[in-house]
C-alpha cells in the first residue's frame, strides 16, 4: 500500500522555489525561508506568482511528486506532470472506453450514484446526530428525494440524462446545506452554490476544498498509470483533468463538504479569515488559507474503514485506493467500478 507522505504548501506569494542537493529551497529574494528534502514529499502546492526553477520542476516530474501552481486566491493554474508510469495497454483501454458512449455512461452512473448516495448520507448523519438543531421533517423529505435520485442515476440511459438527475439532486442537497451550519450562522450564510467566482464565505471554503480534492485525485490517478485528463462523464477539454473531476464526484460531500462544515461549526475558520469584495466575491485570506490547509492535512491522516476493501486506511489515501479500483475495472478484473459509499 502506498505511504501517505507530506504535502508542502507554499503560501508566501513572492517566494521562489529552487533545487539544491535534493532539497527544495524556498527563497524570498536572497533570503532562504526553508529547506525540505524531496524524498519526504508527495505533493507541492504553490500559491504565488514567482514560480519554480526548471530543475526543480524536472526533478518533481521524475520522482512523481505533484507540483501544482495556484493563484494567491487558490484558483488552479497548472500542474507539472512527468512520464506516465502506467503501461500503454492500460491507457489505450482507458481511451477506448472513453470513446464508447455506453461504457462511459456505465462509469458515469457509478460516479454520480455514489455522489448522490454520499450526499444523502451526510444529511442522514446530521439528522441522527443533531435532532434538536435541524428540521428533521425537511431533511427527511430531501433525503427521500436523494434516495430516489440514486435509483434513477443507476438506470440513466445516457450521460445527458445523468447530468439532469445530478443537477436536480444537487439543488435538493444544497437547499438544506445551510441547515448543517450550527454555529456562527449569522456570519456564515449560504443561499446557493456559486463557483466562479465564489460568492460568500461558505462558497469560498467549498471552492477551495474542491480545488485541493481535484488535485489529490489527479495525482492519485497519474500515480497508478491513468490519464487524468481523459474522463468518462466530464468531456475532454484542454487543461482540464476530466477523470479527476469524475473521481472526485463521489467524494465531494463526504470529503470536502463535511470538512468545511466542521471548520465552521468548530469555529476553526472565523469571519476575519476572508477577503471580501464589494460585489460579494470572497476568498480566504492568507491566515485563513494557512489554517484551512493545516486542518486539511490533519483530516487526511484520520483513519477510516474502506467500505469495499473492509480495511483500515487514512482519508488521504482514499483517492489513491479508488484510482486502483478504477484501474482494476478498466482492465476487466472487476465487473463494475466499486464506488466509495460512506455510511
């Protein structure tokens, strides 16, 4: 099993990354801010504008270390990818399946059914854990809608029909998302999902969490030999890791949404951790990002039991394990991709 290594987050926006004696060196002008051995790292996420040396990028690609460049507000810019470690037969089969509408829809059905199932699980968990703080009847009705949507998703005849089911289910789920916020409700209101740009503090948190999750999924897919840019539900688009977006669908609610809700309810993230513009566009401030990323790393080290393998792993390895299961399905070792279904 793969070992969960460290992720290095660079938040000093005018820092420059270089390579010296197999160490990543973080510099600000002539001052060295820190040194980290490459062998201890699995990913590097850089939030800034000065960039990294070609030698460092080459070494990261050679070692399979994910190097991701993001804007200071957390918007994805680019990823450094090395040689795909998978065999050519696996990738050729992936490409062939992606061109087959019927078989692509089979994968997409599982991704979306898993997404809706896990969203329903989040609501059911809240209904059990906080019966006095939420409107149980409202949650029950939405939960029933999502239960029906899971069944509909599994029967969808094509990807367009599946997208319609997914959209309706997402509307139902986010209609009660604000009710999951039990603390600081005055400072963390949520009136609907807005993506680019995020409007409001909750949307800013969700967008940042989804960016990190997409990166983790892309790195996991590439590490097992798949092409993260060729998906089954998300169509091919230059620069978009479509398969990573497919894979993260089933993990959004249980991995990212629950994490955001926990940060708010435990008062880890506070109202002054955001930069807000007059038009409502909101991003995490430097202090907010630091706190968010620290908690994100801690969450990735929490142990769970994988529902399909029935083995104990840490949260941070879930994208990697699901990628391995996806490989086994593409190769034909499994009849159907086993979605991660959280209970």
